[in-house]
C-alpha cells in the first residue's frame, strides 16, 4: 500500500498548521526511531483524531493508521484510504464485523514486511486524561502475530509514544511528544511460541511500563486533579519534558487559583474578535455540540482551520478585487495577527 499523493499534501500542511495552532510542538527522542525495520507507533489517546495528526505530521516515516471502523462509509472511505487509514472493527461494531479484521491484519503484515510504519492506540479508546489507562491486548496480539508472520530478517519495533497536551481547550498551548526506547519484538518469540497468551501479556506489561516513561503524569494518583492543574499551567511551558516529569513526580503541587477575569482584557478580546467575527461565531456554534472533552481540541483545530482560512482568503480576495492586492494582503495579515493576539490574551 503506497502512500497516496493526498497523504503527503495533508502531512506537510498539517505539520505547518499544527505548529502554528499549538504555538510549537516539542519532540523528544525522535532520533531513536529505527530506520532498519518496520515500526509500530503506540501513542496514548487523549486528543481524539488530533493524536494521529500530531504523530503523522512530525515523524519522517510514512505512517498508516488503524482507525475505528465506524468513521468509514461510502463517502469518507476513499479519502480515509488515501490518508493511509485502515478500519479496525470492535465488538461495538457488531460481532459479525470482527471477521473483517482478518483482511486488515493481512494488510498490516504486508506493510510490515516492507518495513513500513503503523500507528495503533493501545488504550483502545480515547479519554481527555493525562494518565495512562489500561492497555488492551489487541496491540500486543497484532504485533507478535505480525512478528511470527513476517520474515525474521525484517526487524519489527514498537515505539512507546507519549503525547502530552498542556490544554485540551486552548490553542497556542504547547504539546510535548516523547518517543521512548524501541522495543524489538524478536525477544518475545520464545515465550510466544511456548504460549501465545503469555507472550501477549508480557509484551503488554512491558509496553505499559515503557509508555508511562513517555508521559508527564502517567498515573492517576489521589492528588491527580490538583497536580494536573498545577503542572499544565502556561508558565510551565518553557520547561522541557524531563523537567516537567521530574517536577510532577517530586514536587508538592501548589494551589492554582482560578484566573481572574479582567474587565479590560475582556473588552480588548471582544474588540479583537470583530476582525474574525464570522469564523468565531461559526466555530462557537460547532463547539456547542461537542460533548466529549477529548474531541474539543480536534474539532477546534479542524473546524477552526477551515473557517479561518476561508475567512482570510475571502477578505484577501475582496481587498484584491475592490482596492489592490496590497490591500488584500494587509487585510488578511491583520486578521491573522489579531487572531493570534486575541488567543494569547484568552490563554493567559
């Protein structure tokens, strides 16, 4: 399955837009990603489809994505296939549909035999939590079954991956992506051949431990909520992943007081909103229907990008038609800069 041209267009446009949207994405350990074999990326899943966008945009390898089957229909399937997405069927999709996974797994084996990369979410579902939730056995099963099927000369690795959002709501809030030490799968094959379930369980256990090292707050402790509010403050965005992880593990969390709503700031934000009023109103209406916190940042990213770029293109075109291209460029640039300034005021 060679990557479609649309995949590369989306990949590189997303890399630029993601960097703008989050005010910077910090990568750690990406030099550890092996180049001599096939790779499974196994990120935690706290940002809905934003998680796949982040990993797919910033790793240099072409990535195929195992995606929940219910998003595939006759309209979306051609586009999703072009973006290297493959449906994975779950019990909730109907017991009868599970047999369709056999063909998907065969495709995975073929990709891995060609030293390609696959992204799968080991938690099995998403949640707007920073801590690691229990892993399903599906990732270990697919990985070891693939290792058993693919020529042993082809190395297959799992890359434990942690996505650490500073905010699931506000743009310009940084994201730290940590790639852990590669797990080479051949070391599990003796146990796998002795007893498959033991092999699956051991890999799942090791993967869980490795993924915890890639997360700033890996555990749901008694003071998790307080520690989360304290660690993921804008003032801590200047810290590195290692500094944040050490602080989260060792320092006593301080009380985080609710931000006071400054009347002057609210007035300025309201005034700045005028420059992008139509996309802001459209986005507000769309976000009202988002009930799942894990989808909030994804919808904001996708819908916000579409509405704002459409708006900026429109005001550029109007300036070009009625005044000059310089005027159109000035209008669009002003709207973009005002949007960034407005969001910075909201964030802080």
